[in-house]
């Protein structure tokens, strides 16, 4: 099976702009989670989508949003970019059932630089 | 906030030596997982240990879990240069899954 893919891999944006990142999960995986990784904060959970519904959300401002499509592909959007949004954004998919262990498969990430 | 905290934050060893990393967490969990991340790339799942298990092996990896102390350890035996990476523990408290990662341990294996 193909792994989790994320596009684009690298992105440079200017403060105030918005950005959309895309994630295609492993075929058959219906759960997609997004994480922000920075040297200072480590891996921070953004949100999780399952069957087009947001099931969990981390402590990020409303500028961070996401959605999931019927084919389980997911996008996340960051509006009004700030310098502090520069990070590696990781997407992970999982084959979940309630009560099943939650093993996540990660994509390579999108490296976002805000200037 | 981070649920898990790895210790040490950085570790440097010679090839062939064993590497031990520890993870402590704060709340009850259903399972704990360890992941590896090579520099600036995605995470790779290494091993999962359930809350009712005490020890688990996978190749050169040995994971222990002590739920009374809310801690876990990852042992990599006979380390190789290719093991150089950051290692994260991740806790799963169950319910609608929200896995929480620690800050990670940066392991350097010197050839």
C-alpha cells in the first residue's frame, strides 16, 4: 500500500497570507490527524478527522482549520500567517475502531516557513 | 501540553552500545507507543505496549511499562549508526483517540 502523502513538501509564505496543506491517508484509513512540530514545543496535536467529522481538537487558535473529504483526504488551512507558524506540519492516518490501539502512520510532513 | 516527557533529552553513544530512553506520563493510559523520527522527516511507529503489558520486544527493541510509576523505557540493543534519530513516546488515553507526544530524546550513535 502507498504510504501517507503530503503536499507540498516545502512552502514559503509571507506573514498575513494563508496556506492550505494537503494529506492523503493510506487507503482504507478513515482517521487523519494533524500535528505541528517545532523545536521549542515538540509535537503539538492540531485536530483529528474521522469520516469527515472533526473528532478532536488541540489548543490552537481559530486561524488553524481543517476538513476531510469523503475519500478521507484531508486539508488544513492556516489563515493570517504569523512568524511563529513556521514549523513542520505532520499528517498521520490510522485504521481505527473504537477501543482499538491507535497506531498512526505519518507522512513526510510539510515544512512551512513564514517570512 | 505534553503528556509524556522523555529522558534524557539527548543521548550520545558508540555504535554497539545499548541505548535506554525513558518516558514518564501523567494520566492513566490505554497504551503507550514509541516512534522514531529521522531528521526533519515523518515519524515511524516502532512498538505499542498496552496498559496490561509489562514488557514487549521487537527485534533489537525492548519496551517496558510500569503503570504504577506512570513510566516506560525503550531499550535499543547493539546500536547502529542508522539508529541515530529522535525517539518519542506517545500516550493514548482511549475513547476517541487523541494521542499525546512527548518532547523526544535525540539519540546520536557514533560509528
